[in-house]
């Protein structure tokens, strides 16, 4: 019996049918990719692997490959980047991430997705999907980057002019913090609000209170943040504070010490920290720049 539409059962599907079928496949692939990504996120988070290359490279790779295997996109690259965009949009409300975390993770996610999509599109134009090639390439890039990546222990120094004689007195007094001048720090980094503690003798404490952390999670409450420092070493024109407790930066890096040296009309602030996020080739320079901006902010605060 003829089809009511006037087509015989053996006739080729109309372009509209192929378009609708492609749209359904693409939607199914997108939803499955998001589900797999959420499941992988939960597994990595439970295993405390959310700061590793497996998370920041593996997660977008899983999204990309799932989209390609389960959908029929005209362009693998376009479908992968669109899915990653949707995933990042849902990451804040559903997973409780903050705006800074999403801003830092987004370029890496897009880079991995773009790399895999470009390779798949290249091979797709020459035959069936060759998923082995992008998988091998991704593995080599991830492993090679970690082997050749920057060291975990780092130190950054910022210097400001301090022509007056009150630098030592300012460091010994209760710190008085002003607003950020750095546009980079203004995007959402912890901002010191108040502090307690005085003195530069070994053992003297400083307790610094920061603005609360506000995640994008649905119904999430502000989380208080603070840092405790103790004078570790004291010498002529030099004092070193060690970080005793930190609920401010521990989600992003391990701040160890802050050293202040002054004299000859200058104040130098050196922050020593340990990088905890991988891959190092990406987060290493990013964290180094952020810590440098923080050191410059401290130098400006006490040089005044």
C-alpha cells in the first residue's frame, strides 16, 4: 500500500526527513554527552581527581568523543564546541562551581574539543571516522605536557617603590587593605577585607578575613574564607610569614610563604606556593600570573 504522503515504501527519504532525523540524533548525542560528563565528574570528584589532567583534559575529551559516536553532525567540531558550551553553562548551577573556575577551565575545554573535532573532521572527509588517531594524539599531548610541564614549587616577586621610612611600621601594624587595582584580580579573586594581629617578632600572628565565596550552585550559601599567617623568620629589613591555615586559595593553589624585604627605597614581596592543578603547561603560567598580581597588590598596600 502506498504511503499517505504519496511515497512508495522503497522510495528514498525526503531531505526534510533526513534533516529531522539528523536533528534527533544530534539532540540525543548532546544529552548523552552531558550525562556521561556529569557521571565522570562525580567519579573524579569522589576520587579527589578534580585537579588533575584526567579531569581538565579527559572530561572534554569524553564529551567530544561521545558526541561524535552518538550523533550525526554536519561538523564534528561544531557539535563538540556547542555541547561543551552547554556543559559549561550548566556546570555552575548544577555542580556549584564559581565564575572564576569556569572562566579558567573554559579555554582548556574548548582547546581539547577543538583539537579532537578538527582531527575527526579531517579523517571524516577521507573516509569513516578514525577515532584511534585523535585518541592517540590526545594521550601523547596529555602525557608529554605533564612530563615537560613546569615545576610545582614556585616563587613570584613583586617590587614597589617605598621611599619613606614607615615600611617596617606598616608591616608591624594591623594591615589595612584597599580595593584591587588589577583588572585580572577583579574578575572574582578573593579580596581581603579586614585583619587582626600585630608585631614582627617570630610567632606573631595575622588573621585575614576575605569576602565570602559565592558559587553559582542553585541555593548555594556564601562560604566564609580566611587565612592565618605566622612570622617564621625575622632579620634586618626582612620578615617571612608562613601560611598556617588557608580556606581562601586552597581550592586553587597551595600558598606556603610570604616574604617582605625592604630598604634602599623599595619593598619586595615574594610569594612561595605549590601548584596543585594539572596540566601544568596550562595552569602553571595562569597561576604564576595571578600570584604575581597578588604580590604586587601586597607590595602596593604596605609601600604606601
